[in-house]
């Protein structure tokens, strides 16, 4: 009996030692991970944008040219057009997410990327995120960064809410609208509103998970890298920004305002009837886009004309010929440019609308179209801007 008790005691001590050692390893990895990523963000933040004060907090405005990532003279001598990129909901690093596309476009256009509060290098704030507030902050940040419009707004996904509101209320500042598989504003049903409330609850729970610093044990951020063309150092920085921003209070507030923001936008006429507009969508999203555009309650005077139905056409994703192992941002940019000539993207204009608007289906099913059909977007955008000028 004593022997059995001794064995039980031994195994119990072994288990306790194992738990203690695992705890030490976990704590060391946790703090090392947190320190390394915070240091990396601190090291890069001054190099990737202008941090300007808005409402007492710092907001990042990134200005790109081919030779350096930050310049006090953002104007491209070859262009009078400035593209302002606005990310979709929850993108950890808009600067890195849009990088493949804006590197292609930087020879022809001035490039600016806005990082809202809770995104990229900008501060995290726990305050209301109505679309009116977001647009006011966007405009103030651009002004404080020394930039002047008019702008060609380039939103992705739910970034369209800001861009549409911007065009509705400050039309003199918006030269054109270029949508990257945008989420069209459509009235929330009660079920959708409930889903958004549940999402906020889930984000709050997940934020507790991240405060425990569990991600370094499983490299959770890897699955949220939607730009496969980033080099190794860019991927490392993206992960750091993901761990900084995932499920933060700004994102939670923004999610809780989604239905209210849609209602706000739909109170005013949509700008697509008169504003030059180029919209890109995927094979998967084209049917929904056509359905919404044909809704006369939302777009009573749009004059939406379907030219071609490609909804039943299947295709494989064209990811271009970029290398994900480029040694630097410069080489990544070169690869992006070189891949243009070998692109097999075949965009299809399926509808026209308004004064100068068209809906283009890209040969991809990836929602982050700017990272998969970047050559097609580049070509279509060049032609679109030529007509503007």
C-alpha cells in the first residue's frame, strides 16, 4: 500500500513539475514574442507613414513613391491624380495589404493609404465609429499630413461605406470612385443586425484570448495574411500588426455601428449616378452586385444596364508571377511590375451605369482582388483615368 502511495506521489510530482515548466516556457515565449513584435512596430512606425494627431490620438497616413516609402513631397510628376486607399473591415495593415497594387500604380498616380484608428500603425481608440466620424477623421488626417484633394477614392469591401459617405457629403473633394469588391450598402434585416451584435460579443471574447498572448504558440496570424506577395520581412511586420490590432476596441465599435452606418448612407442619394465610378467584383459577388444595383428603392435613377452575364462561367484564380520570397520591398515592386506583361487576367465589363460607371468582373473568387487580379485592375484603372482627363 505504501509503495502504491509512493508511486502516486511520484507521478503527481512529475505532473506538477511538467505543468510548472510548461508555464515557465509559456511565459518566456509570451513576453519574448510581445517584446519582439512591439519593438518591430516601434522600429517601423516612423518609416511607414505620417503619424498625425486627430481627436487627441495618432492616426497614420502613408504616402508612397517608388524610391522611398515616406516623402514630404508626395506628388508624382507624371500625374495629377491621387489615389486614396481605404481598407476593408478589420485589415491589420492596410499599407501592406494594398502594397502589391499600389506599387504597380505608383508610376502613373500619387498613392496615399489611410490607416483608421485600430488599423496598422494608428492608435486604438474606444469611441464611437460612425461613418460620419470616420470620414471626418480621414479628411482631417489627410489635411494634417499636408495633402490636398480632389481624390480618387479606392475602397475595399466595407471601406466603401466611408467612400460613399465622403462622396455624398463632400462631392467637390472626390474626383472618382474605384471599388475593390466593395460591400454595397443594403438595409440590415433584424437577423443581420443580430448577427452583427453576436459578432461584437465574439470579438470581445477573442480579445481576451489575445490578451493572454496565446497566438505566439500557434502563429494564428498566418491565416490572415491575404497578400501572398509580401516578402519575409513584410510578413513578419504584418503578423506583428495583426497581434497589435486583432479584435481591438476600435474594431468592436466599428462592427457595432455597421447597420447604423448603412442606414446613414441610405438616407442620401448614392453618388454613382453622377460620379465617375469603376467597380471591380469577383465571380462570386457579381450576382449580388447586380441584384442590389437593380433595386430601384436604393438606386432609383442609376440607369443600370447589363451587358453580359458571366455568372455561370467558372475560372481559376490568376495569382500573377510575383515571388513571395523577394528580399526587399524594392525587388517585390520590380516583380510586380515585371509580371504585368505575362498576365493572363481577362476582366469582363458586365454592366454600365450613371454618367461614367461600369461594373467589371475579375477572373478570381478571392475577395482581396487587389492581391490576385492586380494586373487587370491596373490596366482597367489606367484606361478609366485617361477618360477622366
